[in-house]
C-alpha cells in the first residue's frame, strides 16, 4: 500500500472516522503509538489520546467494536458492522493505478473473512436482491496489478446500489469524471461512502413538520444489509506545479440519491458544501489538509456550483426533477449566499483552460472532458485550494462514452464467482470495455 494513503487513512480513521472507541482500539493494537503527524488527530474529548487514557480501568475487558479498518492494495475501508456497509472507503488514484495488467474478468466477488461471519455482508445477501454490488473504490481505478483489482471485489468495498439509471449509468459517468481528473493531476484522493438521509414528514402525534428515516434492507434477519438512500464522494486532487512552483489542490464534495438519475442532470447540481456533508456523515474529511479557511472558500464555491446546476436543470425544463432529486443537507454559517456574479472560465494553475487537454483526449476523456468558455463559479480566498468543478467545468463524460472511444461492448462486468444474478451485477453488461 502507498505510504501516503496509509498515513492519511490512519489520521482520518483515528480522528473522526472511527470515533474514540475505534481510535483507542487502533492505538492499543499498534503498541500505544500513533505515527506523526497523526498524533494530533487521535482525539478523546477534543484532546489527543494519552497513555493514561489507554490505562483507564473501564478498558479492562476492551471497548465495544462497531467498525473495522481494512487496508487493501490501493484503498482503505472502514466497515460498519451495524449496517454491513462500508462507512467510507478511501482510495488513492494515480496515472499508474489506472493502467496495468489487472483484468476484471479474472476477479471474483468474495466475503471478507477477516470480519466475523455474523457481522459481515455476504454474497447471498445480494442474490436476487434487485440491487447491484456497487464498488466504492471502482475496480477500474486499480489496474496496476491483479491483486489490486481483486481487492476491489471484497464485500467490504461493496454497497447495494440501484442499477439501471444509477450504478450502471450516472454514477459510472461520475467515476469516469474522477478518473479524468486523476489523469491530469499528480494524484487524487477520494473518499466514497453511503449516507442515510431523512425525508420531510409530519409528526403523527402533533401534525407538526418533522423528519422520517426510512430505507430498505436486504439479506436475512437479524444480519441484514442496509440499502443507503444516498452516496457521497469527496475528491482531493493534488498538483505540485502551481503558480510560482507552489502546491495547489482541487477539492469538492458530491452527494447523489441512490436512485435513477436523469442523464441530462448537470453534475454541478450534486455539488454540496463539505461542511454540510461532514455534518450528516459524522466525519471530518482530509483533516491534514482542509483548514477552516480552505473549507469555507471551497464551500462558497460549492454553493455557487450547485445553484448553477439547478439553474441549468430549470433551463432544461426539469424543475420537477430538480425538486425531486434535490439533496437536502444542513447549512452552516460558513456557507454564505453567493452575491458575486460568476466570472468567465479562465486558465488556472493546473494548465487547463479553454481547450481539451491532448493527453486526456488520447486517454479517452470523452465529450465531458471539454472545457469551454462558459460562465462558471470560481473559488476565491482558498489558500491554494480550488473547487474540483473548476477543472473540467464540472462536465460528465457523455452517456456510453466507451462506444465513442471505438470500443464495442465485450461482455459482462460481474467478475467471477458466487452471489451474482437477480440484479446483483456490479455494473451492467456493456461497460466492461470502458476499462
């Protein structure tokens, strides 16, 4: 595993990702030490965990264990044994990981036997469930070796996703967007995971406005697998050749419903403030990079991008769809209304401007890789951070982009092995060629 990914994963997990219980358990399992600079992120009550904490008398027989960290070749999974879903999956994508000898048709979905049988998700849970086995870290991102490819088929990297219209379509195009960003950067760190969001509902007793949480379950009780209502991605792309030789990064968060999405829906409509996502996910993302100033700047840009996306939906006469598929997240004071008018696209420190990048075109960037002169929001005051939507004008590749690359369908993308059938494929028959 890439040392950078391990260090980020440890810091993220020991911080908010696992909570204090998981943090202390991780520290004790590693001899009571957390490597620098992760020490400051191992928090107990707002302060670093100390040796005295580890000697607390209540810990004599151990802490309750609800989440488990699993380290794979190209990604890290934090598995939630209550929902039997990954809580989040953190991956590092590079130009090298996107190419190699890894072959999807040689991979097999498999249960992660490092997790106790009664707490893990199982192949049988997806059998005839009507849901796809959706990769959180996509297999296509980890082709550097067959092992790296195989790792992505562990069920600790899988979550139940709606197939047609989402996992096999809009979500797949979103994954391709992230790959296009990776091809134009030094490397991309991506956190992907499920969300369980409530819907407005009147209180049955009082009739006053309230909220209701409701989502399906698959499998057999009591060991059921939750079906998330939404999915999120947080994307952090690095660039070491910024202005004056400085270091810049592109950051953005997105939330989409686990449902069919109209293919014409702009990606920017699903941009969300990172602060709001962190509130509902209960986790801080990339705490080693995201300062309050950077978060506020990128979040202001996210609000502008979302408004731009919703405006485009209205232009496309999809106001009803925009309302139906709007992602409802809480707002914070750091996310102020954007009052400045959007500025025209300009070239940025990444060297991407008005014309399509030739290298990305050769790699099969698709029509969505075009950056044209359109009014788009810009990030200001971000201390070197810009919103990731600025890189490719927040444009998805076209539908069935793999056909535009002169590649026809070449079979299914199920991978080998059990648990398939009945709608439990992980993408769809015609997408294998895009790898």
